[in-house]
C-alpha cells in the first residue's frame, strides 16, 4: 500500500483544527489523528516528562494511523506545536521531543488563522494571545523552511473547501509522480 498524503492542520488553539480534521476525514473516508495531549493531561501545568510523554504518544498515534488511512491522513497537530507550548509555558524541551519533532514529516501544512471566534474548552487558556501565538506558529514553520498554506476567514465551510481543493491538487500531483 502506498504511503498516504500526510496533512497537518496547524495553528494556535481554538481555530477549528479538530472540527476540520473530522470533516476532512469524513470527506476523504479516512482516519484522522487527534491531539493526543487532550487524553493525557488535565491542566497546562506540565513538566518536561509530560511533554516527552506527549511527543512519544503523538508520534505513535500517527504511525499507527498510517496503515489505516485511505490516501490521506489528517493530523490535528504536530510536534512543533508541542515544542511551542513547552516554550510558552517555560518548560525545557526534553531530548525526545526535540528528536521526534526533527524527524516528523508532513506533505502539507495548513496554518489556520485565528480570525474565527474563540471557543473555550476548559483546557486552553491563551485565547487572549491568539494573534501572538499565530505569529509564533508561523515563525516556527518559516524558520524550519516548511511550506504552508494559510487558511483564513470566518466562513468555516469556505475554510474546509479551500483545504479540500489543495489536498485534491496534492493527491493529483502524487498520482502523476507515481505514474
């Protein structure tokens, strides 16, 4: 079986990544990888060991989902995000997080703009800093030389349609290269 197209939905909290991941997985009749940290933590008061555990679990979740994916694997987060949150909360990156983040590869990054309404979820607490966070997320991709597509606008359906169009283009390109 061919490697699926690996897609990362990326950006600060409460920009619609999880909802979009579910919608895209439904559209492509595939699986998506949620942010596993949500199942591992109950607060944002984390240690380096917590970030290491998150990195290992997120990496394992992606690896386990790859054989189940139908042409596309949608990921609700990545390890750059985990690194950014560790930095924001003043925690030194554990070696395993740095190592796994350096080896993580996605075929497409979609940077979701925080120009949509904030929705509190009981865990995220940086809504007042979303513009600053967005700049940090964008800078992290730029510094790593990772290409990305910005997804903006308050119309969620239009945001999803934009991502679908780009994924379809990438899938078509992948078929051309395989032929």
